[in-house]
C-alpha cells in the first residue's frame, strides 16, 4: 500500500470536465497532435498534452464559465482570442497557447485582479497553495500600474459563522466557482453573486452569514476556491500539509474516497478524492470536516476492567484485559454451555476486522452466535434480494443514476442520509429525469431548488406493501409489463402465480386507497410513469426495511423491477441505500448466525468443509442467535457473555428497557469501541478501539465497492482493532498470527468466490473494486444480473399484505416514525464529538399543526411521547412536513430516548425492528421523563466510575 | 427464551406464508424458514412449548412446529 503515500501536491486539474463521446477529434496544440473525445474543450485537450493554459475560473469539476479571461488562446482561422475553456476542440484545429500577444493580455488581466487584492501572501493561509499566486507567477506579473490608492474591497469583513471554514471576501476574485459548485456539484443553490460590476460579491442565501443560510457545509465551495477566500479553519490553524494518503470515509454507505492531507501524524484536512468512483471529488459535512472525534479528549486509550458494572473501572495493561476477558468467556462456557456466549461485529470496522470477529466466534467460541448491525437496518434487503435475484446486494453502481429516466425513491432520504449520492441524483433530475417519492414525510427531495417530485406518495406508515402491490397491479392490469424480459429471464411458474395474486381486486389501487391514504389515480399515474420509462430505477432505504413486512416490501420492489424489465443494465435497478460505511462489508464477511462469508448457509456441507479445512476446526451446521435472540436469551438467563465490537445496541436498538435488562443480565460484556458509549456503561471489559485513520483495511459501500482504508496515524491505544481480536483469539486458545490486514484479505479471497480476485495490489492499481471480482470479472462488476440473475432465473415471490400489530388506538392515536439528519450520524458517537453539534444539538419531535393545536403544544414546548413500550420527552417542532396523525424524530442523542418508545415488533423474516411504526400519544409536559432522569443519573454514575479509574492511575504515577 | 415471544414469531411467519388455498405449501414455507434461520435452542423451546399443550399457535404454525418436532426427533 506504500504507493499511495505521495508527498503533498495539489491534485491535478485539467480545467474542464471530461466528456464521453463515440466520436473523436484530432487537433494540433503548439505543434503537438492530440486526439480527444468530441466535446472536449481546447483547455482540457491542452492539459492532456501536458500544457497548462493559465486559468482562474475554470476547474474540472465544474462546467466552464469563461469569466476570468486568462485562458485566451489563438486559433488559426478564428477571429479574435477565444477562451480555451469555452471553446470545443474541433477536427483539424491549430491552437497556439502562448505568444507575446497572449502573454501581454494575460499580464493585464492579472494586473487588474491584483490591483484589488490584499498583498499579505506571506501570512495568508493559502501561501504555497494559491491559484492566484500561481497565475501571477505564470503570467510573469511584475508591476501593478494602477497603484493601490483607488476603491477596493480590502475592508470586507470575514464571516466565521461556520465552525469549519472561514469566508474572507476581501480576497475574492468573483470567479463564481463557489456559486457553480453549490449548484452543479452539491445542488443546494445556496450561493449567488449579488450585485453587478465592481459591486459584485459572493452572497450566501439572502446575504446572510453562511451558518444562517441554506448552506449545508459540504465544503465544495471551499475546495474549488482558487484563493484564500474560502479556507478550511484547520488549514488556517495548521499550515500547508506535507504528505497525502488516499483513504475511505467512515461515515455512511456512500463510501467517499478522501485524500487525508497530513502534517506528520496529524490530519490537516480531508479533501474528497477526484478519482473516487463513488464520490468523484465531492463529500458532505461529515466526511470532510467531522473527523475531529478521532482525537477527541473522550477517546479511551487504555484497557479497562471491572467485576461488576457498579464498580469503578480499573485501568490495566492489554495483556491483563485480554486475559481477564478470555478467562471470563471460557468460564461462562464451562458453566452455562457452549452457546452461552456470542459476538457482534462492527459495521464501522474494516472487512478484515469483521471477518476476524466472525472467525473468532466460529473457531474460538465454537458456535454461530454472531450478528451485526445489519440486523436492525438492511437485513430484509439481504433476505428479499437473495430470494428474488440471488444476491444480497444492490444491483448497480451510483453512477447508474445518471442514465435513469424515472427514479423512484421509497423510504429513503438521500439528501440527508447519503448526501453525495443525493447530489448526483439531483444532478440527473435537473437534467430532466422524473421523480416519484414514496414517504410519509415531505422530505427535501419532494421540493427543493430546481427539483420537484412528479409524484409524492405520502402514505401512512406501515402501508408500503399495499402500495407496491397496487403499483404492480396497475402495471399488469394495464398491460405495461415487459413480457419478453419476464419470459426470458424469470421463472415462469412463479411469475404466473404472482400475476394471479397481484391481479386480485384486493390489490388494486382503488381497494388499497383507504389503507395507504393515497388516491387511486395518483398511484395509477405513478405506476404508469415508472413502468413506461425507458430506464426506471428504484432507490430505497430503511423506510422499506424497518417494518414488520420489511422483507416482503423488498421482494415487492424486486418483483416490480423484474416485471418492468428494469434490471441488468445501467440506469435501472434495485438500489438499497446501505447506511454504514461497512455494513455491506460486514454482511459480505458472514457476520450472520446462519451464513458464512459470501452469504452461504452454514448447513451446506461443501461450504463448511472449505472453511473447516482452512481454519482447522469444526463449524456448527445449525444457525446461531441473532441479536434480538441474544437479548431474549440473556433475560432468560441462558446467554451470559458477549463480545461487542463497534456497536452501541443500548442506544440504537429498539425497546431500550429490554436491551438494558438484557445487558445487565450478562456476566461478561466486552465492549471494543472508541468511546464509553451507552453499551459500555454495562460492560465489564472495555477494549479501546481504533478509528479509520489509525488502521489499514478495506470498507465496502452500498455499491459493493471495496475501497482501501489507509493508516495515517498510530492507533491512540496502541493496537488496530484486528490486532485486538487476534489477541483475544490467541488467549482463548485459537491461534491467529496475521501480520498485516492484506493477509486477512488474501484468506477471504481464498474462501469466498465473489472476492476471489481481490488483493491489496489490485486495489492499489484500480483504486477500488466492485465485487463480484473473480476470473469472469477481473476488474470487478459495476452492474449485476446482466446476462442472467445470480440465481439463474429471477424469482417472483408472493407479497400478501399482513398489517402490523402496531395499530393506533384511542390511547395511542398517533404513529411515530424515525429518520436521520445530515449533520449527525446515527447514534452520534462520532458526530456529537465534533463541531457538527452546531447544527443539531438535540433531537426534536416533528408534529403537524393540527395535532399540536389539539394538544395545546406550541413550537419549542417539551412534549411527552408515550407508547406501550415506554415514555420520553422531546422538544416540539411544529411543521407540515409530517401529515396529521404522524410524528417524527431522529435518534442521534442518547438522552432523547427515542428507542425507549420503539417496540419489539420486527420483520417476520429477519427480526429487523419496526422502528418506522410505533403507536404513540403526545402531550405537553413540564419536565423530562422518568427514564430520562434515570438515564442522566446512570450516565453520571458511569462517568464517575470512569474518572475514578483515571484518577487512580494519576495518583500512582504522581 | 420467553416461549410467548417464539409463538408470536412463529405466528408472524405463518401469516406471511398463509395466503392461498394451498395450506401444505404454506406449512412447507414456514418449516423451511425456521430450519434456515432459527437456532436449535429456539426450535427446541418452541417444540417443547407445543408438547406441553400450551396454546397460542395458529393452525399453519401448529402444523409447521409439529413437522419440525418430528424432524428433530428423527435426527437424534
């Protein structure tokens, strides 16, 4: 992996975006011939020959603009001096990029710019990395004949409202790159150029400070700014980086590729990598700016142990902690049996690390009690897509959306939860694709700058399956199905069964109208739109899977895609938006009680034999416990020990009362994490973990894209997470002796057909690889099911509607659903320890004005939220985003207690919790709930026990 | 593990397979599902619960559990 550590150099910029074309043109630039795709600009063609034409307003992530007038060139036969950035290369063109006339003009242009620019280069934050400096040098500027006494903008005030970057308008050259980045790259349109001529200036929203504007702090403007006008605060503080390593973000399932720009072992800034195939040089506020948690003071860096959760923690050596944990686990197995312990792998840790945890459970614990967070989010995707298409993964790459004609987003909020993909989606919508949104809430995607959904199917929570069945009913009853595709690619008997089922009157939009709350006409129109599109693509999220019929809905989506022939090429597909940075990976790595790596069932003797030969142990042939089963068994006294890596069930799993009861019943809970999270408050052993900056490995994103994670600093606690698992395994008597994660990946590749061709060398060479990667697909597989489905023929599965048990009653007349916000990430363990708190420092309850009025609730009031599971208190946010009868909240802060209220209802096939439907009552209160008060006291207690440990060590040392 | 919870889970699975006239197919679906995804501990507890005569299982679920009980007895 050493190839990717390059000394610092600003990323190459070819001036204008790449263009794809069937046709090529051949032109001559300064005597050199070059062939480029038709549509490429002269500037880019010159750059490809190695000639950099001077420029300021052009950059290759944005369409050309032609405002700075620096890039003028001479073209034989063309009058005047065209700008090379806006001039398309034509066959036979002869271009001169440099001569005395051009040099003179460029110097004059620079002279104008510098006449109104601060001359504090030596103390300016972009000294050494400033395109204005570069251009002044490139054109040979020697004097500014205007002098500096005239009117200028040097007194313009800085805007430091945003915690991550500074806007210094005195340095602005009004190149409009920031405005264009906010439009084209991000799609938020928060910036504009206010005024004309000399009065032109960059304005955020209505001339407001950035923080008060519509800016979402993605940093695209900061990245493209050629001067010091928009600069990262970390750069201002630390100075220019000196080396770079390319790595992958540890937040969401987009898996943005980043250049970690370093000074020694300190990160100066994270810049999205232009060659990242998932993000193409863009990112969101979290990946770019919110990495400070890795060095936060609350990081725990020494192992801790204690006998009981009411005892103070004791700081001990690694050897002692591992020994203590191993003895406890072995003791439990001796006393209660082999199946009394288990492990939970992390969807935030690397593939290599999760592989080792499931190997630890199977080889060292000797059972199949291993599970991962996918249980609570996309396990229905695994079940549903495996069953219908044959593979537990999305079918396309993100770029596929650029070829879609109709896009249907169901139960997902991409502009908040998968922001970089959301921006790409908006790009395609602005270019003319149509949009259908199915969501109980009016998410941003329904209506935002230059975007309006053609249909917003605002269904009642819990009615996904009737909706998708009704849409399929329209397709079949109106003859819109793709008959040839179905006959050729799908099992005909199953199709015929499904066809008769769907065409039943009870599945019609008319019959389902009162169930879903959506007018039959609207459903018909939306279904027709999707079915008649040349390319129809479906994107979905947890609003599909976190339901009692989550698996059924996934199958319903796959059925609809198969019925309309929307699979097997670009621009279509079934796209689950996986949440975590490596949840796809942890699933791929067999972190399931019933599956070995590669989604192969433990009952298959051939698969078991393969692993048994490599691992030298016998593997159980029957499934183990899922996380909810582990909790039930813990409460029943049968399950006593748990090794948890990077997962916080006490905050993220539903029915908090039940989870904490289960955790309290364990005799040995081992938590391996960065911080003392909610689950760690119930632990007996705390093993400090390592962040993504502190280790080597790979993450797999929602596109099945395996990307490298590269170590840029030493682990604060001394070990990478995989080394800790290895140590525990050795202490338990199952030897592991890997010296580098590449060896773990080699083992994975040996044992898993879909990973057969994956090596670290290939990752270095290609940048990233989408699995399957094997002999048939040496460089990976962007689009799946092209010739045939992974299971051969696609299988239509019946999807009858079974209403959830969770019904509204007189006592609980409202339905609560949950979701996420852009600035915070899931349980907030990372983002709450960064300046992202600026945007969202508490979870609030969205409630419709009618419901609020009935209850005497006004904006900002404390509202009690009660369900049959429990009660909590949140502040009210009165809004029409939710419909009457539905309330909504996020779950980023543990003290919100959102999960105290969610129930133990779950998906029939996978036990994925039904977070999205809880019957509740809301009422005005004057104080926090009993649970919240207990939680506060318990938290205080546990923090106190932690401080005692630190004090004890200081005493010994001091 | 609380038997009541296992009964609920079994009934839920059964409800999702029991939609047509072909009851045998529904039972087969439930049996296959529980065999593939339930741990032996869970299966045994549910079988025991049924053997004790404690109620709660719907018709299809009953038949599925009976079949599983037979299979497990034969395997021993």
